[in-house]
């Protein structure tokens, strides 16, 4: 098939029309193929779809706006080939000329045939599949020629333009793209293009009527003298997973402040979710928005980290320091355009109008403005991707729903991890001075109900900002009431319950306390009076389920994680005890999560996995693997592949679901792989030694550490040894490097060996042990690990690495007594390591004592 321009040129009078005369254009073999769509307001509005082939633009007139819904098929009438330079044409064809009317360059980009080796045959056959990479259309598309019209040969070559099912498809979108009236190159609407061009009159009028001039947009007609009033916003309901039905779009949940921007009369106002005017806080964005067309926009204001990901802590820092010029506004809805109220329109149409609105703004005026793309592929897939990128979650919205103020089931939120607002009632310190944690709660009828402590997430800038805020609202008595409320202690400071904090957490205990909460920032856009009830666990999103897709009998779900093959045996029966199954392991992780996560959460963790149980193949997983569960967090350790870690009970159970039997975390500070927070001495006895020898050795290590001013803790390893562990401070004044930590552990081990060379060795080789106890100090280097307290062991006997009180380290201690069969009784007792972090000591004085600078 050869591209020709004779027909194109014969239909036009180039002395009257601004269209290019054109010629076939040569192209380099390596050059990409052009694709474009021109919106054409001729006798009737249509869309001219054009793709480069054989030096010309093959062209079809599409009767309606293309639809990204695979179920929608658009009629595409094949027309004459156009020259390549027609691809940049935008203007008005004068009345009386062929195709008279206004032309807008609606989309442009590149196309690639999916089957280049058969492209000529595909054109001849009438079935062309292509990949588009345009500004507005992307992914797989197909042009399919119709064979006949009502059984008769068609006078024209009629085709269908169809979107293929892929990640760029938007089921349920329908005609939404028809709402986009903006040039991709100039941002002008059809009316603005028509108004800016001279209209020619043909010397030989034809019977064709000149097209009516498009009506100006409502935005252009707006006569506002000031920004519009605040519009109550729509909110989300929390669900346990994104809806899977068709007709939903899924957006990334941004980690920032919800901001509504009202523009009118050359001015802009930025308002919070409650309508507070925050324009003065963000002067650069406010100045930008004042130049935009009159509108009301809904979106999220964010700070981006070094990886261009939203970071709420960075947003707080920027606001605190008055450095807000680099903040980005992510717009996801358009409520008004000019005087036109768009809230009644379906979301698909509002987003199309929003995209067109943003397209009309110059790049200079929109440098702090981003359009929020949405995905109509599997919502669960979008959520998993968001979780792997350490984002907060996904917002799912019904494409056919109007905008309604308040909470509605047409907007739902699926979280990667728990994220809620709480009221601050006090804070704890060390020595009455150094900040340690927040005491938080929620309001109920009896006052402020206590939810627990928030002990992590405090960077240096946070404490500089947070501490003054706390001292400014100091109080003489506790604001908490009811059972479980904390009492006055030496290092607790009460505050008036007026500050709201956002925290990330691992869910709630049966008593209603937060699990492993981390501070994310203060919420100045919310008042304490709004935080009136304990955040509820997400409810299941109800969607129609076919009978054939009903849950299978015996399905087990633990902490929101479905357990496949729950009856698979991981540890065989032993000594009269029943076998331990995968479901048993998952339930153990859930029951012991508070104690395990205190030593594992947010630290790179290696996992010993035995998918077929301890009698099958086992392997040591250090790095994230393809298909990692979204409940696990990825941690960059400056290696080729990130590590994984659990941050909540769901993450621990997900490890159990994958056959993860042992947890070996780094001894680092949570969220900071470069800072050690503990020193571990692993006492490994030679063959033939009794456990009594290990007990005696542990007491020697304890005494040596006490002589250096350090407090130590002890645990079984789930095997034949013991671990002696020292918590160390990680603040800026006390922080040590991994090399210093390892050097210290080696120096202490050598001192112990020198004092009793007949009992201890620091040589790894088995042959050097000779009836001695090997003090393994190598657990303290960067990337080195030690089994976590409360971790199971992938060994016969289903032992647990059990934390002990030093009073238990005495004759008769049997490590095998601590196992997965006995854990319920163990969990009922107080945790011997509950004060582990409170006992941390600076390592720097001890370093000097052993001769390390």
C-alpha cells in the first residue's frame, strides 16, 4: 500500500486555506513513527486519527472522542492520506472550503506496530494493532475494518477504533475524553483557536453551511471578581482491599495536606479540608494559582523526597522552616470551572475536564501543579505496587459517580499500613530532659481515652519543632481518663489535649492500644475535637461475587492475610506434641507480634524460609524477591536489591505465609540501616560442653560489660547457645559506626579470652575450639544479623529464641522448654525485655576504656 497525496491536494484550494500543501516526506529508518489526533469542529465535531506510514499520515475520521474503555468501539471512517506537515496544523479552515471549521491538535506522540513484520498484510487484511505513546492515549489499540454495511459493500472504508485491555485501559470511562477541550501544544480551546484566526470566504460559495462558531467555555465567560467560596469536600471510607469490579479508577494516595484551591478574579485562596485559609503559608503556589483560569480544584499538597516520592515529614519540615516554594500540588478533581458547577458530572468527565484545564495553563504557571493519573487495571495490583514503593495506599473512585460532600462508598481508601490521627496528652523524657515518646489518645464520652505511646519517627528537626509545641501547651495534670490511663511518673510531662498527631502503626491490640506506632507529623489542619473515636479496622468492600468464586472450605485468614495451604506441616509431631502447621505459625506471629516487632520492625531482615517445612529444602532470603507480599516494606541498604522488613502484624503473618520460619534482623536503629543500636555476643559451645558451661560463660560476659558501664540482656538462641545483647544509644552525640561497633565487640571478646584462655576462644574455626566456648563477635558488622527475640527456629523441637531475665540464667535452665507448643503460657507472663530500649547506654565511654578512639 503506497501513501499518496493526490486526493488530498485535489480537494483543497491552497490560496484560501491555511492547510499545508505538503509532499511525501522521506524518513530515517531508525526514526519513530508519528501519531496524532486533531479535534475538528467541521459540519459536525469529530476526531481525525492519523498515523505515519510510507511518508504520509494515514487518516481516519472518528465520529466521537476515543474511549479508553475496551468495551467501547468507535466508528473510524478512512479518509485521504495527509502530508506529514499537517501533523502540526492548528487553526481555522475558511467557510466554503473542504472540511471548513476549526482544527485543534488534541493529541500527539508516537506509534509502533505490534506486528511490524506483517504490517502491509495487516493493512490489506483490515486489522492493524498498534502501541500508542501519546500525551492522552497510550498502550495497545486496534483498527479493524468493517466488511460491509448492512450486508452491502460499504461506499467508504469504515473501521472500528478499539482500546485493548492493558494497564492503560479505563473500563467504564465511556465518553469522558470528549470533555477535554485543550490543545496539547498551545492549551487553547476550540473557541480560543477560532477566535484567534482570520476567517476567509471562498470565491465560489458552496451549499455547505459554515460551521457554527464554538461557544466560549463557561470558564472564559466567568465574571468573578474574587475567588469562590469554600466547597465542602468528599471523603473516603476505609476498606480492607480495593474494589475489583469494573467502573472503578484507582489513584495513588498522596502523603500530604488536602488543599482546595479556589481561583477567581485574578486571585487564589488555598483552603484546608475544613475551609481554613492557608494561602499565606504557601505564597509561591498561591501566586501561581492566581494566574490560572477561574475554578475550584481539589487535591493534595506534598513535599517530595530525593526519590520524588511524597514525604509527610519533609512537608512538615518545609512548612516549619518556611521553605515551601518547592512543594507540589497534585490535583485530582475539578469541582467548578468558571461559573459552571461540575460536581453533578461523573468523575470520568470531571477528570477529563481537569486534564484539559491543566493543559491550558502554561508550564511556567503550572510548575508546582501535577495532574493525578488514575489506573483502571486491577486495584489490588495498584495497591501492591504502591506498597512496594513505600507509599501510603490507594484511593479507589467510581467513574460514574458525582462529587458528594462527606464520606461515601463511591470513594474508598485501601492502606498499606495503619495511618490515623491521635490527640497528644503528654510526653515522656529521659532524665527529665531528653524527649523519648508521645502519650496519645482519642476523645470519647469520658474524656481522652489512652491509646499508648508513640516511640519512633522523631528526626532531629521534628524534636526541635515538636518539643517547643509541647512545652507551649504544658498542663499540671493528666488529660487521660478511664482504665489503662497512665499515672504521673517522674519523666512524664502532661499537656493540654489540643495537639493532633498523625501516626503510622501496626494495628491495635485486643485492649485497644496502638501497635508499634511511629510519629509522622503534627496535623495543623485538624482540631483535637475532630479526633473523637478510635480509628476502626477497615471494613470489607462488598462487591458482587459469583457463586463459582466463593471461598473454598477451610480458608484461613490471619491479621488480614490469606493463608494458602494452612494445613501444611512445617514442624512434624514430636514427644507427644502434634505437628505445627502453617496456620499455627501465622497465629503465633499474630499473637507474639508486639514482642517480635519491638526488635524487627523497620530493620532489614533476613528470613530462613522452608516452604515445605523443616524436612524439606530451606534457604536464606536476604533480599526482596519478585512477588514479595505488599504487607512487607522494602528497605534500601545501598545494595543491588533492597531488603524486606515487617512493620506490622500483617507483615509478620505474610512472612509466615511464605514459609518464613526464622527472622534475622540487622542490629540497627529502626529506619536507619547505617546506625547500630545494639551489640550482640553469641556464645556457641563446642561439642561435648554442657549448657551449664554456657550459663557460666554468659555471666562472665555480663560482668565484663558491667565493668565497662553497660547493661546487658540475655536470650536463648533456640539452639544450644545464648546471646548476650547490649542496647546502645543512637542520638547524634552517642552514635557510633558499624566499624566501631564491631571493633568494640571484638575487643571485649578478646579481653574475656585473655582472662580465661582455657574456657573461651574468638577463633571461628571448629578445630580451634577444643572444648571451649566460641565468642562470636562477628554479629556486629554492617549486614550481619542475629536471630530475633521470639523468633521460631527451623529445627526439630520448634524452639523459640526466648528472651530471659538474668535471674532465670541458672542451673536447670532448659532452652528446649521454650517452643511453639508452649508459647501461649509464655506470652501470658511479663516480657523480660520490656525495658530493653530504656536501658540503652552511650557506647563512647566504653570504647575509650577498651582503647578504641
